C-alpha cells in the first residue's frame, strides 16, 4: 500500500487464494508470507512463500511448503526466516511447529530443532539472535516450558535461565530493545542530580524518578581566586569547609595561584601547592577529607 494515503499498489498483486496471517520483510524489501493458502503470486505454494517486493510475484528459487498453516514469521539477524504454526513438516524437513530456513532456497535448517510438544503462535528475535517463542507448548528446546521460551538462535535449545512460566496461551511477542536515557549535566557540574519522567503504555501512566551521579575530572584548577569554581565536593566526612578554610587562610596575595592535582596513588588523595610570588613553598595533604571522583 501507499505509505501516505494507504491506497493499494496496483503493481503488487500477490493474489493468495486463502488467508495470510503473517509477513516478514528481508533486507531487500521482499516479503516472506505465511498463512492458509495453496496458491499465491500465480504459483502453487502451500502456506508459505517469498514474494517480489515490487510485483508480488513468487520467488521461484525459494521453494518451501508447509503441511499446515503458518501463523508467524520473523527474520533473524542473518536474514533467515523463522516460521511458526501448526505444521509438522516444512521446507523439506520434519519440524514440529517451528523451523528456520535458508533465505535463498527455503530449505529448513536441520540444525535448528526446538521440537515443541504443542503449537507455536508467536516469534520474535532479540538483539543477541535468540528466538523468543510463544504458544501452547509445555516442552520446547529440551526443557519444560509453559507457553513461553527463549531459544538459542542456532540450535533451538531452550535457555535454562529464561523461564517466565506463563499460565496461558502466548500468541504475541514484542522485543523491547532497551531505552537508553542520555543525560548531559551543566558544564562543570559534579555531584548528584535527578529528574522525573512519565512512563505510559497508552492506557496508564506512571511517574519514574532517576538519580544520576555526575563525576567531574579529578583535576581542579582555579587561578588567582580564593575559591574553587563549579565544583561540588563529594565527601561524606566533610562538606568542603576544610578546603574553603585552607584557601581562605593561605591565600592573601591576589596574584597567588592554587591547584589541586592527583598524587598518583589509587585512593585519589590530592595535594595543593602554594608558591606566592615564588617566595616559599607550602604543601598541605588533603587526606580523607576531600576526594573528587571520576
């Protein structure tokens, strides 16, 4: 269909003689379709076919067929279609309810054998290439699993750690790819900041609070000033008064300079050197009182 107006594309005419339940697109925009049909795109095809993305004509090289309906299809990261449904034979292999195919020939992958004991209704592939499946099964991939399981994308064995134990039929699955929140603090900020945001699923809304520890570089430098600007002290033992006192009591000449720098040891202790007009050298070790974290 037209992506803007929703009108049917007159050039794409697959013309299936039965129901199409599922569609997955490959990287070239060609759809692999499954359902309850025996003819599609002008060819005899049983329940599964790969079509030309522009015309809807059947890909004659992709020669797969299923002995019962195909309910779901998903593409893995390598472009291999994974199909699920009510079949027990598909792509030239005995495969109960789920199979993975060569994307060119349509031949079922003999190494991928989850072999569930009941039907599979839904498939999704995660970012690591694992196949998440739902249905009515109680055993799949060599493990007891109620209706929902994660399978190895190569062998079809069930992930032993993933066991949601659904108490009913699972007929739809979607992968949450993970939502990263990028947070940029004000320049020079060092400390803990927080913000809130609303989470909604379209029906209900929940407020979430996020606290973030923002750590500055462990180098402090403030020249010709009696205070360190833009720095919040991360210290449970002292709020920064110690450093303020040291600066206030030690600096009397406005031309003085002060710097705080690492001593090169792992516990991040710092020192500061005061050389007013090159007359003398004074060193204070700020140990266990002031620390700046990376």
